[in-house]
C-alpha cells in the first residue's frame, strides 16, 4: 500500500500515513479529521484539495495549524460528526462492534453490528463507513456519551407530541411533515402508491410535528370528512401560528377521536390510514 509522506516547510519528515488514512488537523478554533489520498510521492489529496507536500506544510504554518496522523483510539466507544449532517457512534461488543448512524437531529438513520473483534476502532470505523456507503468526509470527534444522550433526548422529544395528543382532554389533531434531509428526498410529496412500489415505509423519525391543536367533537361527521376539513383549513385558512407548508402529499395527520389516535397519510387523492405508523421505527427500506 502506498504511504503518504508528511513534512514540515523545511522538508523534515514528520510521519507517514497509509493511503486512505486520516490526519488530525489542529486549527486554532477546532480540530478536524481529514481523509488523505496518495497521488504520487510529492502530492497528496487532503480532504477535497490536492497539495504538494511542502505546499501543504507552508499553508498550515501560515494559519497556525498543526497536523499529525490520527491517533489510535484505545477506549471501548467513540463518536464522530460526519460532514455536516450525520453522526456515527461505535461501541465494542463481544462479537465486534455495534454502530449507530444518526441524522443532524440525532435520530436513527441506520445501525447494526460489525462482527470482527480483531479490528481496531479506526479499522472498524473504516469498514462501517464502507458498509453504509458513506464516502470519506471530514470527521469531527465527539464524546460518545454526549451523542447518545442527545439521541435519547431526540427520541423522547419525538414521542412527546404523541403523549400530549393522547393526554389532551378533548378530541385533537397533529400535523406531521417530513424533515428536510437527504434521507427524505425520495419521500417528499410522493403518493402512497409510489412508496408501495419502491418498498418505502413511512417512519416517525423522518417527521417533525409542525402543529397540534384541540378539535371540537363532531359526531355528525365521518373521519374522512374531518380529514378533508383539515386539508382545506391547512391550504386555504392557515392558523396564524402555523409554520409548516400547506398540507400536501406525504404529510401525515394524527387524529385523536374519542380517546383513540389514528394516523393518516395525505395521498394524491384522499388519505391512507397508517395503522402501524408508531411501530415502524428503524424501518427505512428503500430500493
């Protein structure tokens, strides 16, 4: 395997790095891990840019940054921010490594187990990133306990609106709309038929609750009539404190009627009831 040579501005050797490894760059304001690719003995790609090895040394000196090979991790757990909008948390287990991939809101995107206990933590991270088909990006080390605490808080907040809806003394409703993330791009404004065709399941963690309110009991109206009234209300006469977009395909309406909560997908025509919506956590099957 080709080795990448790092030097200082006087051409003194500092360290060698395996092709594809990460360097730790200590900027005055933050520390960043950057993936490196061997170009030739005198050039390397650091992050997204290609440098002559002396040019890189001079550039780092000018901005007051230092750099070194990423240190090996000796503990049993670690976490990183990947690029701008994902987090990866890894923990050792008897079979190897358990991992959790989170979005920018600390909600689950993926997770699983890597069954090779003989790998180092950094080797396991490399394998997991390949498994998740995540291209090498800048990483920022995070504290594992803090990332998982934020994950737990996010899960609790996700379910808080449901608790409020269930505890409401009257009939009530909530409007759920997809988060604006890469993972929801193939779902946004798509019909329920499209989701079925491509094996996509609506899951709670991909949604934000953008509005909730009490509702006067209307025993004379069917559930479909109530849903149609809400569709008109959130397209023609938005409440002043409503911050979402007009009710559209791929949104979900949660209804509490006579103590029972049901979930309804806004389809191209009408609504599709989702009887198992709150039990679909972690199912992200896409083609």
